[in-house]
C-alpha cells in the first residue's frame, strides 16, 4: 500500500482546526499568534504524518466525549499532584506499571501513551511493542482500571469496536 500525499483540502481543514484550538488558548494576543503560526504549521504536519486520512474518521460526538474526559482527568491529575506535593507526609509510593495494550497497533496507541500522562500521578515512560510502561507516583492507585477506561475512550474516538482482552 502506498501512501498518497494529503490534499490541499485536508491540509486546510487540519490547519484551521489547529488555528481554532490555538485561538482558544491565546485569544487575540499578537505575540501568541506569532509563535502560533509555527506551532500550528508543525502540528498540521505532524498530524498528517502520524494520522493519515485513511486511519481517521472525524467523529464529532466521540470527540466531544473524549474532550470532556480529557479536560476532567487533566484537572483531576493536576489537583492530585498538587495535593500530594503539599501534603505534610507526601503520600507517594512511586513505581512502574506495565500495561498490555488492548488497542490495535497504530496511532490510537500513541494517543493513549500521550494522554496517559494526564491521569493522576502517571507519566508514560516507554512505548514498546504491545506494552506501555508508566511511571506512577502511587502504585496503590487503581491504575489498571484507569487505563482500561482511557483505552475505551480512545477506542470510541477512533471507532474501534473490539478491544483485545488484557
């Protein structure tokens, strides 16, 4: 299978979507937009490279669900880390968690690895074959359950119907 070059329409759609996202982040700040043009162009190029048209179908409802999930868990993750940092006894028991992917190989796994870092007290460390190794602040947290939930969200976003058992 040979990969075709993206169409001008595809490039413009992604550039526009990244521009809208950038606009939400920086508003009308001119300095922000000067950097933004470079960031938006780079994001467009990377998205076209990592997520070719054939592997992605825009699913607005799934995107809304995933965005809500992402924002909620990002806030929870930030609050969890702040709470631990300022707790007088610093309740942490760091370690590594090995997660067997249930998602098929490809960009869905990469997204999962990136988004895993927003879960409370987690940081993706190694993406290797069918496994993701994650550094966690507290190995006693329900990490497996959180990752299965996240994989379900990513599967829904990509339109993946069946996850392997893991």
